[in-house]
């Protein structure tokens, strides 16, 4: 009953920044963990970051120090602030709540 919609992707130069958003709608009865994942061309989907219902955050080593996950519970939205972007960050980024996935938003980082 929950739907997730990502937004904020686009083309950015190396070293630049983007902020992704994931808006949740539907029957939301709990503040569950939320996660960001990404899938680069020819690669498997990988975990990027997680934020718990209490705001605890964890990150993949590849993005630690550059990306920040946050949430606005009043808006049922989670964010991924991406700084110091690298070409290897190019991927489709997905958000997840339990077993529900968004359709993804494409991030392309040019060198």
C-alpha cells in the first residue's frame, strides 16, 4: 500500500553535488528504516546508505564522508545529499522501505 517515488537525479560534473529525494505515500503506520541503493551499468545493485526510524545512519565505504542520508518524517520523505561526486557514482539510485522499492532516478557524473 506504500509507494515510493525518487527524484533529483540528473547530469552533474565530477566534484559537483546532487540531492535525491524519495517521497513515500499510502498506508504508512510505522517509521521503518529507509535505504538508498544504486545500480551501475553492468553491475549488481548495491547498498548505499540506511537511516533508521530514530535517525541512526550507516553508509557504504565507497560513499562515506561524501553522502548524507536524512529524513523528514512530517513529509514522509528521505533524502540523499551527494557531494564530491565521482564518475563511478553514475548509477540508477533507488530507495527502499521494507520490501517496497521505488522506480529509481538516474545520476550521471561526467569526468
